[in-house]
């Protein structure tokens, strides 16, 4: 049983397209994280949110606590956005439950 | 640059060998974590340390030991490596629950 489900698993987009990655979770949480993992492996934290919406540049993250669902949007996608995007939820004090990631490829 | 530094980046071990993965952070964070990442699975917590001098087991602690040497350093030891421990290992740190996590660049470990 996986507490965090992401969709789609793989996504290919043309440069400039609007992209949405979805995350659903089954446990009560105090926060949800979106992370980015580039080829080569490093993991970067994009957002941490517990309600509403956050925006950073072309990235927007939203969360609906009642529906246990979050989305990550990328506007005007670019090949440099190609990466694996990982959703993680924090149900308690010291652990995160991670999704398996969405592999995004943006084609020029 | 401030962040989390992991060493080594790559390692090949023979079954039964031991090794220690090193992790250091220079952000004065209280909490530190060790995760493993396996194909088709999300990252899983091996051990964590909520503060200097304390460590606790995560989801998959068997076969591992940890040491929180001081506030900066958190090491992960494999006493007798097994092929099932072939994985990519990530160290991370955070200030507290209100803040995000900072990850190291990972250690790719292969046990043959």
C-alpha cells in the first residue's frame, strides 16, 4: 500500500506547453512537499505547503486538504524542466512518505 | 556553498564488506535523515536524528547503523553489506517541521 500516488508516471510535452502533475495521498498530513530530481540524481526542494497555493517563477503548487490532493503546474514548459518530480507528505513528526515520481520530458 | 555534503558519490562493495557513508551539513539544522531510493519505489527513511545525540529508526533500518557525531555530521554504516542494499542513498537535513528539506547529492552503492 502506497500512501502517496502520483500521476502520470511519465509525461512528454512540447516546449511551451502547460503541464500538470497530480499527487493524491491517503493519510492526514501536516505538510506536503514537491521535489525535483534531475538526471544525475540531486534532489531539490521546490515547495512545502499545508494549504492553498504557492508560486515560484513558472511553477505553481496547489493543495486541497479536504480532498487529499495536490497539483504541481509548470507554465511555458522548457527543456530544462525535464526531470523527475516527486511528491512527499509529512504525516507526523519526522518522516516523509514519498511518491514514486513523475518523469517529465520537455521536447524542444 | 551551504548545503548537505555526502561522500562518497559512488562505491562498489563485495558482499560482507563494511563501509560508512558520511554526511555533513553547514546550515545549523537540528534534524538529519538517511533515505534510500530504489527503482520503482519512493524514497524510504532508514534512520533519522531529530537533534544532536539522538537517533531513531525509520521504515527500513535493518542492516544499518547510524551515528550523529555532532550537530553537523550524521553517518550511516553498513556492517556487512548485502546485495539487497544496492541502492542510491540520500542524506537530508531540515531545521524543523516548518521548513523544507535540503538533500545531499546522493551515494550510488552497488553490492556484488
